[in-house]
């Protein structure tokens, strides 16, 4: 399912635009920022839509303005390996841009997502004229690789209960605004790396212990400290 809606003017009046607040362009003049904004496209997709598909030609990178996307590689017809979750102000597609290759992963919206698409030609022009951009891009790639490394370690060393708690803690921290998480059980099971039936048992346990509750079909974290303890391997909770 794919339904990208493009609008090159969505960013222009956004007071919280990542372009004006992120370190990548924070030192640019207002005039320069507006020139950049006029060259990018805003994309809006719904939950389940693809932002990026494995094998597609890389024409640029995306900066997430709102929502979260799941980056994954398809293992076979019925399984996938989740690389990481990217959220607000995070940029995806940098590796493919630098290597001048097709995308080696897919990115699917976990909820309603708005993103800014920066064409490769524009980004290359930034890099050719500003050393600071090089540094920011390298830092972002290192950050992404670190997130993937941490996920691999988590999958190998933590049990499913701990991984579930760790994921919920991570998503609350990434959510910034509140402790409500709008993800389906299928999405959560995929992210945790388990079957949906087993995930139900874990969520049910957390609910009985009043660590979680549900509100309008959203998971609400009601005891963040207890959830963090479980994520760290404290099975006494």
C-alpha cells in the first residue's frame, strides 16, 4: 500500500520546522533557509504506507517531520528484520545517497508520517559548499549504525519480555509529546521479534501490573519507572 502526498509548501509556515532548528542548517541565514525550503518536497503518508521500498532508485533522503517509520529488510516471504525506528528530525537514506546505490531497505509508516524529501542534487550541493554538512551527515550515519548495533545486541541478550519493555521505553522517549503509543499488535510483535500471540501475554501482564493501560486503542504507559526496570533486566517487577 502506497499513497504519498507531495506538497512543496507544507514547511513554509511551520514554526517548528526541523530545517530551522536542527544542527544541520541552524547556522544558515533565514534567506538561505527559505531558498532550501523552496527546493524540498513535503510528503505525507498514512500508517502502513511505504516511504521507501527496497530496490528503489535513491533520488534523495527523507527527514521525518512527524510520526515514526520502521526500517527493515525482508528476510523471506513471511519474515523481516527490523533495523531501527526513525522519528522526528531523523534523516533516512543517507547511506544510499553517499554510495550512489539503490535503497537496501524498506521504510514503512507506523502511524501518520510527514517527511521532508531533500533531492540528492540539492544535498550534494550542500556538501560541496559547506564542510559542516559533511560532519553532520557522518554523525547521523554513525548514530544510525549505533542504533542498529544496539538492536542486534538487544535481540541476542534480552528475553522477549525485556525487549518489549525496552521498545516501549524507547518509543515513549522518541514520542516527546506524551506516553500514548499508537501501534498495532502486529507492528509491535514485528519490532520486538516475536509472535503476536506471545506479545498479547506480555502486554496483558503489564496491564495487570498497571504498567500499561489502553485508551482509544492506544497503549498508554502509566508506570514508566517500572517499565524501565523490566527493560534493564529487573525481573522482580
